[in-house]
C-alpha cells in the first residue's frame, strides 16, 4: 500500500514532537492502534450526567428545579473559563478582550432569558411543597457566581452600599470580604445574625474565595480594562460590551431572580421566607445593592438610578 506524502509528513511531525519530549513515538502509535472509537455518550459522560438529578421528594417539578440550577452552574463555568483566558494574557489583546466579553454576554443572555423555565414552567404549588425539603440550601450558596464577581471587579466594588464609607479600596482582603454586599442578604430577618445558609457557605468556601479574590486583585476584568492604553479604553465596542456585562450580571440576572421570588414567595399580605432564610426582599433588587463592576463607564446619575433600567 502506497503511503501518501501528507501522511508521511504528519508522521514526521509526530516523531519530532515525541522526540523533543523524550518519548517513543511507536509506543504512542501502539496505543492509538488498540484504542477504541470514541462515542458521543462517553465523551460527554451522558450516563453520569443524567444520574446527577436526585430529587428529595416525589413531586415531579422538583426535577425541573434541579436541572435548571445545574444548567446555570454550567454557564457560570463557561463564564469563568472565558475570564480565565483573559487573565492569562496580561496586558490583554483588545480583540481577545472583546471576543471573550461577547461570549460572556451571550452566556448571561441565555441565563436571563431562560429563567422562564422556572418562572412559567414550574408549578407554584408543587414548588411550595418540595422547597421545604431543601432547607437550608439556597441558590445564594453558588460559589461560582461569587467567583465571577471577584474575577470581574475590585473587591471594594462588591461591598454593601451602606458600608462603603467604613472601608476603603486599599483595605486588606479580609476587611473587604467582611463588608461584601451578599453577606448582608444572608442574615436572619428577626435577629440579624448569620443564617445557617451563610455559615455553611463560609465554612466550605471562605478560604477558597479569599485565595481567589487575592489572585484576581490585579487581573480582574476592571483591572484589565484599566491596564490597556488610553486610546484602547476609548474603543466604543469594548466599552459597550463591558457596560452590557455590568447590566447583565448586576441588573438583568438579579431582576430575574427577584421576579421569580415574587412569583413564588410573595403571598400577600405576608411574604414566604426563602429556603435559606435570606432577606430576599432587600438582597435581590439591584437598586438596593448598586453593585457596579466598571464605575468609570457610567455617569453618576446612572449609578444613582442603578437597577431602574436595563
């Protein structure tokens, strides 16, 4: 059998590759010779994926609730991957910067637009039954979303609006962490003490999140934007993409959660408490938090009216 020149060229390139690594190419070819063909279900671990939904009750719509949150976490993973690629290229190439922001905004568009899966696609009465078996678990405990925030802006920008006069941008990580906005949303309504939901979350993730925030102090998206040249900072497409991300993450996503909570928990004249005991009425509306990733891209009146437009 005649071997064409293309195949010979590839064999030569493989030999050069393995030789440079001190490896025996023939051994790797043997491995390829005996390896089985790859299948779709093995590649994405389909059987494992479909086994990861384990409802706590026999109520049918609980599976919708689990699947939706798992899908959400996968989009968060995609977002973190996109930011990680940017953080690995400092200073960032502006075209790569824009490409990754387009991806991130696309992920958040999907997340926000898909919230109807729960808001309209899940029976309210079924939800109010099975939710009691989830105590004290809460979507508040999404570690990946906290990482997205920390990888997007300086930790000071994530402090609670009521505490920003008591802390400073140059304070140490632990001081700023103690003033983060979401910690205020996980306090018991009656006593003001930490909820079990927050205690669990900090016990598991505190050290990891402090390390993560420390790592991204100098390479979060805001720092990357400020590190490029003044001319590149004026790129209208880049500025628009950053503003879109700010609105997607801090207004659109938050409002989607709030509307869902109102749909399921706002039972007049008395609201139903969230599963984690979080103060969702004050925590979810973005106008109360005014978390802004890129304050230099917004006018003072826009920040003052944050959460009232999208």
